[in-house]
C-alpha cells in the first residue's frame, strides 16, 4: 500500500490522536506476566476509574468496543432472561440481536427517526416485563447522532426492578459524564478510540459490586470475554490473555491527558464544539437529523442537500480538503453525513471542518453563508 | 508507572520488536471505513496468505490469539459435535474446554510429560469417534515447549473422516512452516506477537474453501468472532468492527519483513537458534523438559537445578542481566523456566541470553561450562 496521507479525521471514531499518545506506543515491549505490565495495568485501570467515576473494578479488553458490549451481554444474559432495549439505530439494534443470540428475549422499544424512545415507553416495559434481567441502553447512537437524555432516570427504573443497568457509552463517555457509582449503573462500556482519543483496539468496562458478584457465579460461554476470568486475573495484576501492550501504553497516556484536562472540562469542550457544528450547519441551510433535544455532543448527523452524491461529496472533502467525514449507516446511507466531535477536537478542527464543508457544499451547487463558520 | 526499562524479551511472546515494525504504528490514523484502510487490509491479508501458504482467505481479528482459537471453535462446533483434541499442556487443555463450552464433546488424547500424544493414539480416536466434526491440534505447546511432529499425517486422518482439521499454531507459525493448502488444513490460527515479531493484539486465521462454506451457513453465537460476518466484510475491504489500526500497520510491516527474509529462511533460523539453546543448556548440566523428538523450535523449557527459586532466579535475570525469561505454567510453575526463541531472534540474542543464564546459574550455586555458550 502507499503511505497514507495525514488528514483531519472527523469521523465518529477513530479520532485524531495526539503525538503524545501515539508516541507512548513506542515504550519498551514488556513481559505481560511480569511486574512492569502489572504496574501499567494498575495505572491504566486506576485512571479508568476516574473516567467512570467509580471506586469499583474497571476491566480492559483487547477488542473493539463491540467486544466489550458482547462481554456484557454474554456475562449477564442467560437463556430465558428478558432485557429491555431502546432501539433507535444500528448499534442499539445490534445490541438487541446480541441479547437474542445469547438466548435472551429482547424487548425492543422503538422511536421515530431523529429521536430516541420516550422515557415513558421505556419505563413502561421495564415495569411490565416478566423475567427482567437487564436494561441495555445505547447512550449515543453513533449511526444517527441521537443521545438518550434520561440515563439517570432509566437507571432508577431498572434498579427498582432489581434489573442490571447496562450502558453502551462507546461513542459518548468523555464527551458526556456518566457517574456510574452515583447513578447505580451496573456495567458501562466504552472504547479507546472515541472521546478518549487513543488508538482503536481496547474496550473498557466498569462493573458495580452487584455485577461483579453475579458474573463471578457463572462461566461465560465466551472464554475470551469471560468477565469472571478477567476479574480474577485483574486482582493479581494480569490479563487472562496476551494484552495489546502498545494500546495499553497509549490508553494510559490518553487517560493521563483526560485527568490533566479534567472530565468536566472535556465534557464542556465537547458540548461547546458540538453546538458550534450544529449552529454552523443550520446556518449553511442544512437539515440536522436529530431533533434538538436528542442532539449528540459527539456525533453530528446532517442531511445532504437534495441530489448530493454521498460518495463524491466525501471524496471531495477527503481528496481536496484533507478532511475525512463519515457517511450514513444502514437506511441512512447516502442520505446523511456524520461528523465526529470527539477526543482531542478543538476550535481549530471545527473551523477547518466547517470551512471545508462550506467550500465543498459550494462546489456541489449549494450556497452557504460563510458567516456561520465564524459564529 | 515509571517508564519501563528496555530489556531483552526472551519470553515465548510477546517478543522483541524491530524499530521498523514499532515505527509503522505511527503511520497516520485513517478512517476504517475508507479506501486507505481497504488498501491496508488487502495488503496485510495478501501477505498473510504467504505466511499460511494459501490462496484462500485470511481473516485478521483484533484480539489475542486465544480469540482466534475461540472464533474457530464457535464457528465450527455445534452442540453434540465431537472433536478429538490431543492434550499435552495448558493451551491444549484450554482448547478442549472451549469445545465443551460450545456444547461439543471433547475427546482428549493425553500424553506423558515432556511428550505429545502418539500419532497412533490420536488416529485411533479420529477413526473411532462418532459424530466427529473436527480435530483440534495445538501445534506447539507454549506451556511445555513440546511440538507435534505429525501435523500432516493427522490432517490426512481427519480428512479421511471428513472432519475439519484445525491447528492452533499461535506460538509456532513462522518458526515452522505449515502449508495449509497442500496439507488440507481447514483452519490454522496464529498470533501477531510470536514468530511474526509484531506487537500483540491481532489473531490471524487461514480458512479452507470447505471451512468458508461451512461457516457461511451459520450464525456464530459470538458476534465479535463470527467468521461469516468477518468474511462478508473482508470481501468488501472492511472489518465488521473497528480494527486496531496501529497493530495492522505493524503487522503489515512485520509480514513484509517475513517476505524479505523468506519463510524457509525464517524456519531455518528458528531451528538453528533453538538447537543452540538446547545444546548450551544441556552443556550447562540442565535437564530439558521436552523429549528430544518433540523439542520446539520456538519455546525452550528447561528444569531448574534443585532448590532454585524460580521467582528469585528470573528476577536476577531481569534486574541484573536485563534479560526477561518466563517461568513455568500450570503444574510446571516453579519447576521450569521457558525461553522464547521467536520472531527477530538472532545469534546475538541467543549469546546474550545464554551468557546471562550462565552467570545467574553460577550466582545461584550451579557450576556451568561456559564453553557451551560458544558452541
């Protein structure tokens, strides 16, 4: 392959990664069964606790975020268990399917496009469902740019039914704060390559005491994703299987940078920059996919002007402007583009993306108000 | 954590990694749903075909090698299926357990310590077993340093029963050649961090036409390890889930280096250097764990002299000699040490390891013949 050109990566993960985090991957190779790795693992999981605002265990898996979600499903759902799953896009549908593959019954609560299922509808199913084992909520639908605004309330409803509350926060945690201990979230999952601005390849999971006690009682059908085994090894400073060491180094550095910035400041930054995107795109005359109350801090989805060719548009953005954005997913393919507002995103990145979008929209025959970029 | 010191890593994976491969991780972050990643994926899987000597598909998973083994088990074994598994250490026992977790019946063929189950015993079970779906062979037991010398013959026996032949070659491929097409191996699995001298975090699987046809008929219980989905995405130049991009860059570079060296030369190098280890350790008066005919090219296991404290010995090697070796595994813990002879291992590494071992054995009260180092 030819050496790829360095471009501004504005897709909803992976994100641009700082030289500081990239450089951390070059630290010395170490034996994963020795003290140096134990020290690294302790460090990175401690910093993970800060991210999740938890005093309990944080497990790190050498897999994508989806692997983390699969671990949560396989370790919690037994055949016959029911799980309520708000479905409002590709990733929440995937989650419901995983529950079914594990032998569970997924009770889907659906919504209109551009929104999320209502809290009332979700609560109704939580209250009514028999054999309810868990509530699985995708916090932020990477496929639609819609965010669930009622995590705390739905957690309360789940706990009232003594069901496990499990949140897929892969594309949100860091751009949003989820205080898992305070809210009583049992498992929260995120990925290294989104708001943490580390390379892809690691999943992080927080586990409540109840979740730990439960998973310790069973052997998971997946050995690789067996959280009991993960916890046993974690207690002695190891991982059950060879960890992706350079990615651990990078995540450790990325989490150090999160601590330096502080979580609340990172959330503020994501919120402010996302609203810059929303304001400018509206100023361009584009229609946003998500209704205002569900608009994500981290994934911005906008409808293309009529008769815009998605592939050509994004090729022009990438080839001529060196800015990489994403297309739509599933039934939104060709209809929307998506911009990631994640990780080390800053005003400069937003300016560069908006300027490129303005010029490209112009090239494709759509007038834009350049003043919107500057607001 | 303090910055780890760079030491000579002589454990059986991860291995020392060349600057060239490490540096490849710093290539630009790219969108995993774009052309740059497709080009990378095509490149690395093509080079993977050279490694496996296959013209068929090679799947790469963002997981450790164990994840690759789990993928093979979950995609082949259905409840009630029988699988013959020669068991001669920790990793082959793990494999048998995975077959059982998947609902299969594992027919274990065991052996004496320091050896592998006899070809006759394995063939007998292959011929006699009802509902035989597969034969799973760990080629090289990382836990004992014993290698199966009859892969081709056992593959023939499996094919005669129309059973799938599946080889865990995680710690061997590259140090040994396994021509999967010529022998008719259905799935062969290896890891990035052993004889390929790339960072840990990726598993590689070769798949025969028969294996592809079979896995395409079923949905695997694991979505993350669903080979059907992996193959569907591979056909369009993508991975189903976000890939660990820096590790792909590194593996691509490591496989380029394999092509430059040529597989047969790499096998020769591993064979020659392993026999240097065996000769020298015998010269030191140590007893080798593996019987001569099963001694591995890639993992050398030797018994400690009586009353040697494993932890103290390896600490001394690491702290004073900057050479990191591994201890025993399972019931060999405390009794043996293991040396990895893998990846970019060369005469200099062997000299440095043997000199360090000589001095450390001397320190622990055991006379050694230094001439053995020089042979």
